C-alpha cells in the first residue's frame, strides 16, 4: 500500500482553511456548507471518503453529506445507522471531552485525542494522540465496511443552536450534533497537524451549523407568523367571523388531514361544530353527541381554567393529572411545557384514549392535537387537528433488528429498507407553540362571534316581535290575498287609508277634504278619475269634487268635472236607488254589465269604461256618492280595492258629519259670542251713559247754582257804578265849596288816596262786569254740553257743541307738568242745523278731542321749535244731506295693526289705569246709531285724523221721535 504524505506545509493549510471558511460564509444553506466541507477535507487528506454523520433525536444517525471515491468505497449517503453502532460511553466522550479518534485497522490500534478534560470540561493543553489497542468488534465493523483507517471528529453545539431535543442520558448543556468521519480503504497514518486542521474545519462548520439552525428557526418563526396572520385575518376580517374558513386554513398550516372546531352551548345559544376533512363517528347519533362531549374530553378542556392543584400536584383532569391517576408515564414535551394542550402522536397507543379510539376506526386519522379554547375563565370550545397515518421507509446501512440489542458487529452494510405501515406523526415543539398561539386567536374570535350571535339573536327576536305585530295588523287584509304582491298592495292601501284619514282629520274644511281625498284616492288606486257626487233635494245632483290624470288618449271627456249636473231619473224616482241601502256598484266593463242604453250613452259621453261607486252616508242618511273611474280601458276590480273605496267613503261620511257638527257649533258659538259682546258693549254703554248722565246732572246743578248769584252780581254792577259816580260827584262838590279841610280830613284823604280810588273804582267795576259775563258764558257752555234742559233729539248747531267741548277742555291745552303746548286751529265751514242727540254727539267730540290732547301732551319735543303741537278741527258740508267733522293732530300716527282694532270694545293703547278702552267704541256706536260714519285716517309719523260723517236728517230725526220715544 502506498504511503500518503502525512504532513503538508503550514501555508497550504492556511490557504485551504481560508478557502473553506470563505465558501462556508458564501452560503447559509446547511446542505451546501456540509458538501463543501467534506469535499475540501477529502481533497486535503486524499482519503477515499469524508462524510457528515448527524444524530437523530432517537439516538440513530444518518449520513447527510459525503465526498467519495466511488472506485474505492461504496456510498453511504442517506443511509441510517442504529444507535447501537456507537456505544453510550463513546457518545459521552464525544460530548464531554470532544474526543477525536484515529483508527488504523492493520496495526490494530486506535488513537484518542480529547480536547477537554472528561470530568472538569476544561480545555487541555496537551492534545497529543495517544494510541491503544483497537477493540476487535470495532475492527470487525470497519473491515465489514471496507475501511482500514478512519478519523472521527465530533461536532458539538450548544443547546440553543441545535433546534432538536437530545437524548436525556447525555446530561450536559452542550449537545452532540454529529460527526465528521474520514474513511480510507488502506492503512494511513494521521499526523497531529492533520487532526488539528480537521478540528479547525469542524469548528468553522459548527459555527455554520449554528447559523443555519438559527436561520431555520427564523424562517420557521416567520412562516408561523404568516400562518397566524392568515388565520387571524379570516377570524376578524368581516362582521360575521368566518370560522369554517379559519378552521380550514389552520388545518392547512399544520399540514393536517382534517380538523374540528367545537363551540360549547351557551344559553340561549346551541352548540356549534365546524369540520373539514375526515371525521370520527358521533358518540350517540340519536342525541347528536360528539366526541367533544365524551366525559374525559369534556373534563380535559375545562381543566384549562382551573387554577388550583390537588394532592397530586396537578390541576384536576389535566393530562398530567390523568396520567398520574392511572400511573402512566408522562410525555415530557406535551405535558410539562404545554399542560393546556394535548398532543397525541398515535391515538391507538395512548392509554387515556382507549374509550375514544373506536370512533376513529373508520378513518385514517392517527394523530391528534387537542387545543382547548377559553376566554379568561370561560371555556368557549375546542380546536382539534387531525393527521392521517403514514407509511414510512427507512434505508439502513445493513440489516438490524430495531427491537433487539445488537450483540455482535455487523457483517454487511448492504442497504436494507425498513417499511412501516400506519405510523403516527409526532407533533413538533414549534407546532405545539403555534397551536397555543392559535388558541388565543380562536378564543377571542369565538367570544366575539358568540356576542355577535347574541346581539343578532336579540335583533332577530325583536324583529320577530315587530313582524308578529305587523302581521297581526295586516291579518284582515292577508285573509283575502293569494300572493306576495297582493299582500303588499293590501298593506299599501291600509297605509294609504291611514294617510288619507290623517289628512282628512287635519282639516274640517269640507272642500279641502274632498280635494285631498279625490287626489289621494286617484293616485293610490291608479285610477283615471275620482269624484264626489252630492244629491240635492229632488235626488238629482252634481259633482262637487273631482281629480283626474289627464293623458292625451282621453283628454276630451266632455264637461265631466266639478259643477257637472248629473240627474239620473232612476235615482230620482227611487230616491237614491241601491245607494240608499248602502250597496256598492262595481262595473268592470260598462259594455258587459247589461246596462240600459241611456246609461251607456252617458258613459260613452264621458268616456267611462269601468267604475266603482260607493254611497256616502252621513249617519243613516244618504248624502252622495264616491266614484272611481277608468277612461283608458276596462279594469277587473279586486275585492280589496272595492273595500278600500268603501272605507274612504265611510271616512268621508264621518268627516261630513263632523263638519256639520262643527258648523252648527261654530254658529252657536258665534251667536253666543256676539250676544256676549253686545252685552259687554251694552253694559259699558250703560255705565258710560250713566256716568255722562251723572256728569251732566252735576254740571247742570253747578251751572244753576252759579248762575243765580252771578246774575245778581252782574245785575247790581250797573247800580254800583252809578252810586259810586254820584258819591264822587258829591265829594267833588264838597271840595269845591270847602277847599280847606280840617287836618283830620286832610290826613284821612292822604291815607285812603282818594284820587287813586276815584280813578280805579270805575275800572274795577268794568272788570267785575267782564268777569261775570265770562262766568255766564261758561255756565251757558256747561248747559249746552249737558243739554238737560232740551229734548233728546233736535236740530242743533254742531259748532256750538264743539266750542262748548273746547271751553271745557281749555285747561288741558297747557299743563304745568307737560313740556308741550297744544294749539287748536279751527277751520269751520257753513253747516246746516243737524238732527241728533246733542248730548251724545258732544260726548263724541269730547272723546276725540281729549284723545288727541292726550297723545300730543305725552310726546317728548325734539327741540324748542317742536314744543307747540296742533289740533285742527275742520267742518264742512259734503252734500246737501251730509256734513263732515274732522279732528286731526300732528302726533306720531297709528300703526296699521293697531288701526284695525281701534274701535273694538276695551281695546286701548294707553297705560294701565289711564284708559278703559270704551271711549272710541262708544263713540263709534253713537255715530252708527245716527246712521253716520266714524273712521280714522293715519300714517305712522304723520299724525292721525278722525272723521265723523253725519246725515243732516237721520233715522233719529224729530219725525221719528214720536214713534221711537226717548232713548
């Protein structure tokens, strides 16, 4: 055998290591990294085979990468090796001491080179290769493989990088991931430099494997998050949760064959079950009991909300508690780390599932993942994922019995394929973590879904109640309907009837009621015309209301319309005919009804082809007819349409009765109101008349009492003047005859100032005469105003009455507490004597002039030029039989809204206590009784003018006095 060179220059190794490291860094794909590694190592060592052997979680191993000289050794790539091929003590040294081994079969020696101390784990400085005799079984094993020399270097990773759970017997924080093995078909020496080089490459590979594992973890996590997002989107993307779609998506992400989503029953909501793929049989088909209602299953899904443990240390009915209760071994992965989930790799090998397994017999389901769903402390359901059984085929390097311990070295490595039928699929840890994340999403979504169902249920219940009540209201019309369209039409008519009745009741104006009714009836029934016909005393009649849809085809319908007189001799002879008995006349086609020719002539004249006529009864009396007519074509009238028209006619009868009662009540109310107003006015007139009468008597009495002494004084003033004149003449005579008086007389003359008395006394007498004349004039004016000494009606001078009134009101033209002076301007025309009640006419003058003075004195002057206000009194004869008296002021005028109510009883614009509101009302009545006119012309801002128009000779004249007597 050729001896290969065992050493190479250090520079070659460094370059090779640099190249291997670069090629490793260029890729994160583990397969590519490992293939690069074994190729570079074999090229460097020149051996026949370099392979990467990876340990599985069950202790077996498989060749996952290989570089080979096919002419010298067979390929082992993809072949599995049983765990017994590497004894436990060798595995432990690989892990704890990272021990490398170099075997030379020809020399029956094996060299061992540990990197770490097997007990302390500390790195050793002495890494020499120490040889010892080779175990015969080991030598026989290699010979059977065709290998004469080998190098084995362990690949040890930290636990976080492996991504797999290692066998429990290793018992260290580091994990034995695999081996790099070099085989040569000939004997070959291995130097420490080559071993160090391989170790360096293994260290680089370990880092690459760690990075690849992390990459796979990141990718798996990203894929899991993407799966969760897809499921979440289906759960929350619409108002009604898509539980079926979410279940199917969840099963797909698990690569499952089926699944179930079971929602617990919650009063009043029933249980719900969503399923996809193959399903187990029900526990009880008659009672519809599902496997989730099995006692064990049901208690397990409720155990997730338990917070307290019992004496066993576990929550009752959890998987740990059930295994402890039945003395079964625990599945560490599913029970310890994830106690709220139940992962079953093979349901037929799960002792707790023996009562449920028969329900799966007719399916290919083998593995289950049971995920209880709860929201807070409330269990809402259960999510279950199924996986079918699978057939596995494993390629082994040589035959071995998996169920028996290997007692001797294998004699052949010829490929042996082991086939297993109906195997279960184990649940990986990352899948269980993913299931736990889905549990939260499904639980929240189901809780929202149930709340949504409750709201929908309440809404449905409310809608059902509303619908039930609606149907109760529609029942009478539904009995005569045979289709949905007929039901809708009937409901529409009832609704329209309510609308028409409402509009009828909004007004008691009968013409407005007829107009609204015919228009609404025509539109709702889609008829060409609707009319109201009223009977007269001889049972003829006319149309009093009419509404029609005018179209070009039947625009010319003769004179049919409001005001059309239609005297039917039959109805006149029978006093209403069939309508008197409340009968309805329905004609679908006037030519098919068997009508008389005279009637057909009338219908043809008005182009009527079909109609319904219904009597309008007011109480028990026939008032008229309500008719609906078709002009365009014949029509098959439906019974609901006839009833609807009859109902409208009945409402019209009620409306007519109400309108009649209202008119009667209004008439009575108006009469009572007029009577009350007359009583009020009469009472006010009597009071005012009584006041004026009392005032007249008072004035007359005062005038009489003043008149006697004033006449006495006035009559004696002439004698007084004569006597004083005589006395002054006597004194003058004495002074002429006795020019020198005594001292006493001289002193007395100076004291009394006789000369002044002589000059002033005649003036005093003249002044007294003027005063008494003025008093007599006032007395005369008072007597003229009161007219108590005259008959009630006589011919009078109106100017005299005006002057008397002004004399009485003279003191008000300027008052000390007013800033305004009132000036009276008289513009008298030539008036004839007028026949009237002079006292009443004077009272009118008093009211009008006093009101004008009140208005002017209440005004605030704008400036000094505005302190004098004017009242203009104008009289004129407008015609031989009429005179007019006008009292006009230059005040602020009267607003139009006040002007309309000016002569109403008790209406006043003065402050409370300043006026009674009777003055103008009584004045208006006095002038009206004289058959005259009293009115007011006013423009705001330009003053007001009150005008009296009186006949010279009226109904109250002297000629009628003898008949009417005094008023």
